C-alpha cells in the first residue's frame, strides 16, 4: 500500500498556480494545514488572519462577493464551532463560493475534545446551501479540487494531511456526489466514509474469505446525499446496512442513510457505527478507533449481529488481511 507524503499540500500548490482568483486564508495554522509552502509561493494571494476565525469567515465572504474564491484552511473544529453565525449568515445564506478546508476531522487528532470535530457533519448538514465532502485517501485529496471549484456555493471539506494511504487508483479520481463501489454482493451493504473506509476494507476482505457476499460503498459526498448508487445498494441488501464513520453515530453519514431509508419507505435494517453520544479523549487514532468501535473488528461484530452468523474472525486474523501493514506515525495526528 502506497503512503503519500502531503498529497493535498502538493496538489493545491500545483492546481492553483494559474488561478489568480483563488486565495488562501488561515488563522495561525498555516503549516499545520499544509499551506506554508503555498503562502511563500503566492504571497499576494495569502491572508494570515490570526486567531480570529469569526472575522476570517466574514472577510472570506466579502472576498467572495468581489469575485474571488477564498479557500479557508484551519482545523475542522474552528470552521464551524465558534464562527457558526458568520458561516451561516455571511456565507451559506447568500450561497457564496467559500471553500472551507477542515483538517483533523473527527478523532484523527490526539488533541482531545477542543480539537476533535465529531459533530461537524451533523451541524453543517443542517445548514442550507452547504455541501459536505469527506476525503478518504490520498487520491481523493489530490483530485478533489476541480470538483470543489466547480460548485456554485460554499463547500466544507474534511481533509486529511501528513502521510495518507492511497486506497484508490490515482486515475480513479474524486467525483462529486458519487459513491465508490469497492465490492458488490447481496448479503450485507457496508457504507463508510473518511478514515473508516480503510478499516471497512480490512473487514470486508476477511468476511469475503468466509463466504459473505458484501456490497461496500465509500461515500465522500455527505451532502447532497442523492446518489442513486446508495439507494440501489440499500434496496438490494438481503440482511441490511451498516454505516461506519469518523463522527457521532447521530446526524452524520448514518443519519443521512437513516433518513434515506425512511423517506423511501424501506424496511431495511440499519446499524450505525460511530461515536455514541460521547466525547473522545486525547490518544492516538488507532487507539481511539478501537476504543469507540470504529475499526474493522467492531465492523465484523456488527455484521455478525446483522446476519445472525458467527464468522470466527479474531483480531489476529484481521491483521493478516490489513490493507496497510504498518502506518507511519509521521506526526500527521499532532497539532
């Protein structure tokens, strides 16, 4: 499995070279959000706003009204918690093309509750005109920019940084509002997002070896949620659906799936795997995913519950089918 060094940093630098109306705004987190090199390369298009996220959102709205495309780069929590009023009234209400690049989504940081955006999807799904994207690997980090730029209105992106695994072929780039079909089967449908997709791939490989027929979708567009591939996969699943997300189990991907099932009048059973009405704490990503049942082993347990079958897969067996043998700890989780 290829590990890519700073895929977003390198691609954003290349992609925006000839786009003079693309601007970058940061709030004292320039290098932490992989735009330090960008700021040196394009100083006339870079705005360091200091620790003033509310003001930064307002400035971005003003720049967007003047025909620019502001790309805000900060940690995900600082995009929507304190400046939610400015985000809602100054950006979303007038449907301005402000791009909100949120780093360290969910439990990808050991920074504890002050830095873990575990409710961002739930909150921003409720904001009219907002579009929400969750990046799952290096390929999506490298290929999402054209799609984001083409959207007429605000976009929130849960971005990955540092050393990022490549789960999908480089030529199979990001497509807005289109799920990736990673496997097809009739027994169970698994729908995952973000960093949870790699864990789901581990689980599906082990379960397929035991004879289970699985449809696995990776969903990177959380809003809008109108891709017919998702609805078709839900309808065709014999036992039901499991969602796995780096977020609270309520209001995020699982919530969107639940709403879809209800709106379509389906009787499909759904198990939502995510944080359960709790805040996480400071620890490594791997530890937190295991503690809060966001990993491959928890997903296998959910499949066993859904199907009523035991597959005899232990954690040692999962290790044998890891997508990536050893993750580098290149400080990608650090502040």
